[in-house]
């Protein structure tokens, strides 16, 4: 096949995708509203997974695997023409957040999360992701006769971390063979964001989203009367010194001209009366980096500093750092190759090179197995300032549904263009 012929076929397929996506827009919005009204927490996405599996089976997918990593669904669609393999991913879980958006399909759901009854909301837009990928599945199934290769659909649970004491998410899906038989040559995913205007696509090559690590520090003192602090060891004062000391880990110990980093303590708890110095103080926080070597160095610095400060106060100290998600790294070559596709989908002036994001994504685990591209889809309505719009994870997060068709077009076009450019 000549290059000219290949480009002509890709262009014809692109037109067919856009036409099919426009026809599906209403259905995709309906799916999104249903999912939004019935959110489910990580590893408990039973209803969502059932809807997805039934949809893929009804479309005549060659294979539909369920209960992958508890509630995940993997669908395999083989085109009528021979070719390589590509994967598309959507995450399914909601958050323990009580919705505060006035919508006719607003969530009133409640559930138990880590032993506590909570409101449940799709405050991060995963309902949009599932609806978009369901639309892509229907679109590509309808174009199977023109599809040269295989598309693997990954509907993933527990992106927002599974409940305490459970495994889940992308890492568990990979361990259970989600990227095997067949193995894709590339994987694509998107995330809706209120930081961009409706329909604008944001991308970045290389390190794009930060690694995420959980930090827990316990300072052990010796309880005594608040009127006689010399009779004990004060863990509150020691914890305060640890908090202040940790502010120097990044500002004085990290080369910020290379990559940014964040060390944040978001919780401190100790004592129950103003006149009692308690036995211990617990602190919890998060560490974010964009480089794995820097990540390990910061972990060592945090541990050494906290233990040394405590030792200087004759207190004990336990530091526990748990690695959650790696850095989300968009493969530079894949990103460069797919830029024309994203530009074509977004339209003039609607594709933006975005700054690094200190939020994290377990899509990063897929990227450790095969080259991947993760991009952003703006959902803030026209006339609203994305800088002031409620962010993802806010109880007031709002997604303009008119952006969803752009997401459908983007994932479908990326899959087909990648299949066209990859040797089988």
C-alpha cells in the first residue's frame, strides 16, 4: 500500500468516525447521566461493570472478560482486516463525596467506605470516561469492516485507590493479564478536567502527572501533666518541629530546575485535653514527584529528617511511606506521532500544551508495560473561567456534556491512526 493510499483511507475512516460519533452523542450523554446518578466506589462498581459488559456483548465483541481486578471489564474487538493491537482505557469508580450540584440526575447515593457511611459522587468525572469509551466501543464495532487490527477496551475499577486492605486498579488488572492475549502496542486514556474550557484537548510529552505516595509519621513521647512538661516528652512540640523541618526537604534539598516536587502534611492528630501532654502525635500527608530517582531521594530525606528531629527531642519516631502510583509518563515518540490526530479532533486553537499536573493517575502502570498517551479534555462551560471553576474532586464539580463527543472522536481516531501506523 502506498503512503498516499494509506493517508486517503485514514482520512475516509476519520470522516466515518466523526459522522458516527455525532449520531451517538445523545446516547453517550444518556449513559453518562445514568452512571452519574448511580455512582459506585472502588472495587464495588458492580452495576457499572454489568452495564459495560452487557453493552460489549450486545455489540458482538470477540471476547468480554469480567471480574478482572474485582470488577474490571476487558473487551476485545477484532477488525475485519488484519493488523496490530491498541488499547483504550476508562476508569469507573466514584469518590466518597456528597454531591452539591443541582442536577436532575444528581447523585443521592450513599455507601460504606473504610467503615464510615459516606455520600458518593462522580466528583472526578469517571462517569464521563465510561460513557465515552462505551461510545467508542459502539462506534468501532459499527466500523469493524474498515478496522485493520484489534482494539482492547479496558474498563478499570479503583483508580481512586481501593478500600484499605484491598488490592485493585490498573496494577491488579495488569497482574491478572489485562494486557496479554492480545498485547497492545500502545495504550490511550483521557481525563476530563475543569482546568480547560469545554472541548479543548490538553497534552504533554514525557512526565505529565506526578507520582503519589502516602506519608504517615508517628511521634512517640511520654504523657504527663501539661503543668509539668519536664516530667515527660512532648510529642506535640516535636511534631511541630518535624512539620517545619519537612518544609526544607523540597525548598532546600531538591533541584527544582530539574523537576518540581511536593511534600504536604494534611492531617495532624494528638491529645484530647489542653492540660495533658499526650503520648503520641500522628501526622499524615502526601509526596508528589516527577522523577523516580528524585522520588526515592525525597523519601530518604523525609525519613532521616523526621527521625533526627525526634531523636533530638528524646522522642521516638516511626515513618511509613507507601508508594501508590508511579509518574505518568507520556511516551515522547507516541505523543509526537499522535499530535496530528489530536489537532484534527480538537480543531484550530483547541489543542494546548499543558503544564505538569501534581495530581496522579494509575494509568501510569499501563505505561510501564506498553507506550502510552494520557491526555485531558476540558469540560468547563463557555463563559466560565476554568481557573475559578470547581476542581475535580470538589462536591461542586460540573462537566459540560457537550465535550463528551470530542472524547469519543479523540479515542476512536487515536486507536485507528495508531493501528494504521504500527506494523502488524
